[in-house]
C-alpha cells in the first residue's frame, strides 16, 4: 500500500478512537478504581475485536456479518450486562487505599473478554471500516501484505490510545487519598461503567 493511503487510514482511525466511546469509558472507570494492573488484558481484547471487524470488512464479508447479527447482538447484550455488574461492584467497592486495591486485580482473562465483547458488540466499528477502506484501498486488489500493514496500524493505534487513557487514569487516581474521595471516585466510576453499558446496549 502507498504511504498516503496508510496515512489517511491511520489519521481517520486515530480520530475515531480519541473520542471516548464505551470501551475507553469502561477502561478509565476500571483503572480509576482497580488500578492499571490488568489494563493490558482489556486493551488486548479490545484490539482483537477491532481486528475481527477489520477482517470482516477487508474480506468483503459484510453479508456474513449480517447473517451472524443475532450472535453479535447476544455478545453486545452479554457485554452490557457484565459492564452493569462491574458498575454495581464499583458503586459498592470499599474505600480502600490505591495500594490495597492494586494487590487484587481482576482476572486478566475476564478483562480480555470484556474488551473483546465491548468491541464486537459495537456495529459502528464495522460500519467505520466498510466506509473507510474503499476510500483508502481497492479491496479487490488488497494483498496479504497490504492487509498486514493495515492490521499493524490498527494494533498500534488502538493499543497506544487506550494505553494513554489507562496511564492518565492511573495517575489521576493517586490524587484521591481520603476515604471520602475514594468512595466518591468508586461511585463515579460505577456511574461511568453503567453509562458504558447503556451505550453498548443502545447501539
């Protein structure tokens, strides 16, 4: 692929990810309360979900995606239900110090599945790829190397953007030290997580 095409794709994808969606909101809420441990697993699941949608779009399999609409709908609602469960846990979390919370992070596999479900449950992702790819590359002439180049861009951009958000949230949580501040942060994060669940379910 040409450098201009790769640059257009990268800028467009970066612009979409920088705007906080359900995935970013869920990640920030989780890191604010539980710390940065486990964030890489969540990010990994989110990136895998993006690669699934990209592969479907690049291979011209939109019809297959439509055929599996019920499956993706089930994934979306399962992801939203789990986010609501996390919101309930955050709302009721004890006002522990950041160090105490860091000592018991959530399971990495569960966080990976959460990130994956949030992205697979978001049909706007494949709409984005279906709209963008034809303007960047002739899909009929897309080579395996060109596919790999775009996939590497997706991995790099998504991982970088979510990592920056996670690090910013981890730094911000250090400001909250009093039990009252920690309780407010927990409940605020619970509301944010519930909002992410509502956004996932409503798409």
